[in-house]
């Protein structure tokens, strides 16, 4: 991977990791539903503007029902679940738990497409469960019903990401990534806007919340997707998936730096074990080979 592409990968991971920071700040004030509705609508509009600048032709309405389902599975539901979980959980915990998405994707692929679960994958799934147990159990935070509920919401969000990813790979074959991203965001906004009207805040948000909404929508979502598309095109999907290992690390770092969240031994060990489990399930090497692969057209 060229140094420029490596820098873009790190930038993408930092932006996606910051999404958990932004949600931790804004969700208690705006509520999960309104926050996510603003996120997907603003992000969708910014991506439309990017498509116009890039002279990218959009074709969404011909599959509007499929896009509504994708928007629910891969954006509206998991985004809201994570935002709800962060009413209780630290941003660092939410970022680490979200790293279990590849594990759930493997289970969904096995049940939906009969993608085989090899012994290595099964071992990774078991290790992932151990990682979650270490994160929750080996920590200074008291284990309460609310905390366990929030952990469950985060893991359910990862499950929906897995379902949404498999659905997108089967239903939208041949669709351009930018069109897919725009359709997903706008569909999620269409679903959430009627509900968001019932969850308006009782007071005007402060500047910190407003900047968090904009950062979440424009930086973590819109710019994040554009960087992701660029990496897919230049280095391929396998190397781009290396961002999986960097996002939770940045999530922990941003939470510690800006929200003064504590990073205990249990947090660190849970992160390490979960990332090892992801390595086993996805077969992504922790250290990429230096051999240069042909750049996709």
C-alpha cells in the first residue's frame, strides 16, 4: 500500500472512530432518533452534491423498495441502536463492540448464503464472545441492568450491519458504491423523519451538540464514504478492510482525549481479543504483505 493510501486509511479510521464521540455528545441532548435522522439526511444531501460535482449519474427510484429496506437494515436501525446505547455506554465501549460486526456478518452469511463456517471462523466467533465478556466483566464500571441493555443494543446493531451487508451484496450487485450510499442515507431519512417529529428536544442544543451533528454527518458519514470509495478503487476491498482494526482504536483514543473516558486493562484486553477474533473470521492479516497487488479498474 502506497504511503498516500495508508494515510487515507488512517484518516478514514479516525473519522469513523470519531462517530462514536459525536454520538456520545449529541445523543443525550437530541435523542437517538432525531440525531440519526439529521445524520443521514445531511449526509445524503452532501453525497448528492459530491455526485453532482463528480458528474455521477444517480438511479435510485427504480429500486426504491429495496433501498428502503437497505436504509432500515444498514443505517436507520443500527445507527439508532448505537446512539441509544451511548446514552449509557462510553464512546470507547461502543466503538469496540461495533468491531464485532464481521463476526455477525459471518453468521448471517452462513445462514443466508450457506457460506461455510470453517473451524477457524468458529474459533473466531467463540473468541469474539470471550472478548465481549472480558470487556464487560473485567472493568471498573459496575455491571447493571442498564449497562447490559446498552451492550445488547450495540451488539444488535452489529447484527443488523451484518444483515444489511449481506442483503446489499446480493440485492445491489453491479450498483456503484456512491449510488448505494446515497440511496441508503436518503431511505433511512425517509423512514426516520416521521418518527423524529415525536422526539424533538425540549431545549435548543448548544454549539457542542450542533458541531457534533455536523461532524457526524459531514465528516464521519459523507467524507468517510468518499474516502472509503477511493480506497476500494485504488487498493482493493481486502486492504481497505484493514480499517476494521483501526476504528475501535481511534474510538477509544477520541473518547479518552475529549471526554476523559478511562481506559482500563479490561477495555484494552477486550479490544485486543475482539480484534483477534475478527482476524480469524475475516482472514485479514494483521500485517499486510509488501507485495503490490494490481490496482482495480
